[in-house]
C-alpha cells in the first residue's frame, strides 16, 4: 500500500556528489552533508523521460528488476539487493553505490537490469543515465519476499517475522501539520555496504537533502523475529526550522473498535496501527488509541529524555479485520528507542481525516524543545524495532480494547447527553487480583463531568474492564481523558489517554426508545 499523501510529494532531490572508486566512511558522509548545507538547495524532481511520468499503478508494477542480477547474488552474503525503477510517483533520480572494503562505486543504470513487461515502456529508448528510484533487500530465509525497502522521498519500510509490510518510517519530517505546509526531505544517494560472508547484519548509508536541511544517515540492519535498525543521524539545518520531526513514523487508521466514523466498509476494522505507545523518561507507560477525526488533530506529549515511543498494531486477531488479502492483523508495529541524549521535547501525534485506506493519515515523531537554527549539527542515535511486539515491556497490564458509545443506563430514559467509554485491561498482575484487592479506576478529564465509573472482571481476557460516562460542557473544545487501574495506591496498568471532541449541541441526540418513560 502506498501512502498517497507522500508519494505525490516526492520532490526535492539534490546532492550532485559523485563518489566512484573512492574511499568512503560515515565521517566522510557527514562532512559532505555539512558542506552541502551551506550551499543553495537544488532539486531534481521530474528529471525523467516522459514515458515514465504518467504510468498507471499496474504499468509501474510491470517494471521488475531482474532477480538474477540482484546485488551479492554471486557471493556468500545472506542478503541480496534489488533496485526500483523510476516512474509513476517516483520521479526523482536517486544514486545508488556499492560499498566494499571502504571503496564506493556508483551502480550505473542499465536496461538489462529490468524486465519492462506490459508497462508500455521501451527500455531501448531510455537514456543510459536514467538512475533509480530506490532499493529493497531480501534475506536468505526467503528470497521471494523482501524484508525492507527504501522508496520515495525519505520513506522506508521493514518487516518482522510475519513478513508483512504496514506502516512506514522516514528519515526526517519538517513542519508537519503546520499551516505553512509540510516539507518532505529526500534521500538522494545511498551506499550499500557489502555484508560480511554469512553475516546476519547489513549496513546502508544515505544522504538526505531538502530546502531546510541536509543529513547523513547510517542504518545497521539485523533481521529476526523483530527486525532491528540502529540509526545514526547527523542533521545540518540550512535555516531555522519551526517543527523538526525526528524518527518520524507514518501509518493508517480508518476504522477501529473505538472509531467507526468511516464505517461503511464491510470489514469491522481497517488500520495499520491502532495506538501510540510512549515510555516516558519518568517511566510512565502511556497508551493513546488512534482515531480517524473529522478534522485534523494535533497532540504533543511533553517529555524529557524519553525511553521510547512507537505506533503499534496491538490487535493481532484476524476476526477483527476479516481481510484475507492485506492481512492487517500481521502488520508490524514500530518502536523507537533513543540511544543518546534527546533532552526535552515532545512526542507529537498528527491524525488526519481519511475516507480511504490507501491514504496514510497518522504521523508520530519526536520534536526537540530547543529551537533549530542554521549551522547546527544535530546528532540522533536510536533503534527502530519492526515486529509484532516492542522489545521493552512495562510489566503492567496493557490496554486490550477501547470502545465508545452513547452513555446512560440501559432501560432508563436519558435526560441529558453523555459519552460512554469502555476500556479493557489484560496481563500484568491482573489475573492475580482477588475480590478484596480494592481495584479502582482512576479517571480524570480536562473538562466535563465523569460519572457512572465501574470496574469489573473480564475472565475471557484474564483482566478487568473499566467503564465510565463523560458529560461534556457546552463547548466543543477537545477533552483529554486519562485512566488507569490501581490497587492500594499503586498503578497496575499502563495509562490510557484519549482525546474526545464533543459533538455540537444540536447533534447531541439521546436516542431514547419510545417505550421509556
């Protein structure tokens, strides 16, 4: 699935650095990025032949790399690399280099590398220096399905043991959700380090360029049950940046158990991720269910030296999706674990309205509090963990389900409007909780009145269900709600955080049945 909101913006390729048969290391790449940052930005979007610009999706899929020519096929490497052809949304040439024994050699484009199938593209009529759009890696456990791909702007994806793509990551986000408009940085060049024979780790280097900044990146990739990427990034701003997004994640949430605003599809749920998970610097674990809002929503969760954050696909039950074509229950989660000092800032979440599952409408990233100015060097090191479970576990019970609906008491006539929230917790020490433990739901709301709070066991989950109603005030200002379960003053669960926008007064229908008095 291609996130439409980014592929149409794959612009701004720059960096005319030529590196062929020359010494290369990460220090050299950082020097090149720093030097480029003091030069005027030059983009090269659309510098491809006319025959590649207006391909349909099906035509583009016909442009296949010849598998027998995969990089490292004739070596003892456990990895192989294949290249993507330019065309369709991908209209900016990217340079790709092979790296062996500290020497870099640019890979020249050749029509012999591709099978053009029924695309309608005549390879023989293409220029010799067309270039590439990106690349993907295969691992020796499955030569047919790839484990990661870099394609479009600074976007890339990877898989865990389920071998199912889902959400994407980016090298950098700039001015996301600002009225001035978002800027999409681009990886303009890649260096693919030849893996050691029989080695289980691969390394990729990338040069990033955009009107506001340049960057040097090193990705150290280790496949497994969870695929782990260690990322070292050096960012060099060209100018002041209002909102810098570090380790940005991009996903899709259209329909879920707590939000069926776009619920006209036959499938019960449609999403690549269902929640934002944060482990704060103070050690609190926060679960924020995702929504598909009517208007763009922006939230910032302040923190200092965060331990981790990520977009999770926590619901792994096929029956909750019923889609045997794209398998949403197998989509990977992505966890970001800072490795150096990130200081003060916030994990920021953007939720954009969507009416279609091919539009990626969820963005999350770290935004440093310190203003970003031209001439700086910003260094970030972090692990990216792709798979079904994050590597860090809280030991606390987790949010298993979130449901919403009309409030009130069943069988009694509603006299005023309220919203019902139902949150199921499972795991941790909850299976050990007896009747005398005094389990309580601690609920707070930024506005409105909380009522009808209850906690009851859920034996099918080995956990407990918290329910409460929220009576909104007169305004439609967003309401932030926090909930966790405690016993004896000690929290037993992660903290559930939710943002709810009350409907307008005219839309606060009570839905009373005629027989109720």
